[in-house]
């Protein structure tokens, strides 16, 4: 016996209609989600517990009417739930059509299940980061002395980005900053991938810090910031990361691994401004201390100069008085000393004159001495004479000439008048 394909599919539809007539809850993961003509088409999968292997797969649809009803019920969380990679619990009705096959019609969504799964993933991410020593790694960076060059990771349309930039531009201290926006997704499945890619492009010598800002959102909106690879890339970022994702209560894992975490983008701007203000205040305090120190040194030096000046004036005054007294003494004593010196000099000259007179050859001759000359030169030693030498003997009143006939000591010389 044989059946046509239609007969087989019709039989399957009847069996399913009889056995699965009521909606039922299923757990699965969204692998793909698309909106078309107001309807949301999903591809659902179930993966093996210890791997990424897909062990079950089915198509599902959320018709436009039901989509509007769930949006009214769940608000913006619905868009967060209907994202690729989200683990969900769906109430579905099994529909089988002879031509189009099996399809699951979504009737309701349990957001609590998704939140629970996100919490488990969050705990798993934190545990892995701790195990790999990454939870505190970015915090080991020292912030620069002044923050001026800021790399911003945010969506161009993020409300938090505008708040951050306005707060920075309108700071009351007139600080100026250099910003460079690296556009990245701030929600959905692309967040981790895009942020990781951007962090690889940022060079540490070009910026002082990295800022991650967005405009807040629900727990599910922030789920992407609990993803392990994203948080690992933040931990290994080449610069200190300051986060301001816009949540007032919940803390994402990205906040835990960031160097500094603030609640809002505006708070991030305030942190940076006041960080620079602390530096300026410290600088002004240092300048004041330096000015005070210089003033103290100048006062001491001025006091020293005054003391030296007073001492110098006093010493000069004493020296002047001493010199004045000396001049008065010289003025009084000099005439007498000069007169005494003249008398002594006159006496000396008189003594010298008498000595010269006594030594005058005429005076010597007058006392009976003679002078013997040979060829006009005085004869001092007789052994210098030879026979035949002509001599001239000078007396006080006349002269005589003689010739040596015998060497001195042997014969007498003959004299001629």
C-alpha cells in the first residue's frame, strides 16, 4: 500500500492537531531573527550541553498582531529578547501545513527565563575572567597626569554620547579635550564583535583613555556587556577604560573589568573634568608653596643683605675713623720727623764729606806719602818693574823721574830731578 506526499503530510497534520492542540512552552536559542512586513520570523535551535553542536532546529513566526500585543506587554525588552544568541522560553502552538511544513507559532514569551539565563552567563563570565586573571587587569593602569585625548566607543545615535560631549564641552573650568569617536553597536549581537575590532585599532600613544558610553536601557539591553569575549577585550585594552553605560542600579561585567566605572555618561564626563581639576588644584597648591618658599628665602636673603650692609657700614666707619686718626697723627708728627731726618741726613753728608777729604790723594801726599807711576799707571807691586822702566814719582808739591837699573830688592834706582 502506498500514499501520496499530500496524504502523508495530511496525516501528520491530523496527528499533531490531535496530540498538540494546546500551546506549550519550549526552551531554545534564537539563531536568527528577521522582521518582514510586520511579522517576526525566527530560526530556533537547541545546542548540545557541552558544545556548539545543534541537536534540534525549527522555524517559528510571531505574527504582527501577536507581535504588537507582546510589545505592549513587554515594552522595549521584547526587542532585546528577539536577538540572535538569546536563550528564550516561548509559548508556541505547533502548526503543520501540507505544503509549507512544520512551523511554530509564538503565542507568548517569558522574559524571566531569559533574564535567568543571562544571570547564569554573567556568573560564568565573571568566573572565567577571575580564573584567567583578567578581572583587575585594566585597573592596574595608572591614569595619565591629565586626561585630554579621549577615544570614545559608542553609537553615533546614542543619547548618552550627546550627554557626555555636552557635559565635557560646557565644563565651567574651560578645559579643552580632543575626542575621536569609534562608532560601534551598543545593543544586540554585534556589540561584542564591533568593540573587539575597534580596540585592536586604538594605539596607546594617540589617546589618554578609552570611554565606553551609551544611554542606558533594561537588563536585557545591557546583556551584551556581560559577554566573555567582550569583557576580555576590555580587560586587555591598551589604555585605561572608563565606562558609563547608563544604568543606575545594575552593574555589567564590563563595568567590573573597566578601570573606572560610572553610572551614566554624564558622570563619566564629570569624573574626567574633576580629575583634571584635582591636577590643576595640586599644581596651584604647588605654585603657592613654591611662591611662599621663594618669598621666605628672599626675606632671609634680604635680612642677610641688611646685616651685611650694616656690618660693612660699621666696619667702613671704624676704618675711616682709624684712617682719620692716622692722618692727624701723620700731620702732627711728620714735620718733626722730617726735620729730624734732614738733620740726620746733613750730619751723614758732613761725615761723608770729611771722609772724602781724608781720602783725597792731595791730602795723602800732604802727609808725606808719594805715588809712583809707570806709563801713567800707579805701581802697586815692585816685582812688576823691570830694569830700564821709566818711573814718575809724585810728591805733594812736585814730581821726579827715574829709571829702574836693577830689579827691586837688588840695587837702588837712580833718580833724576
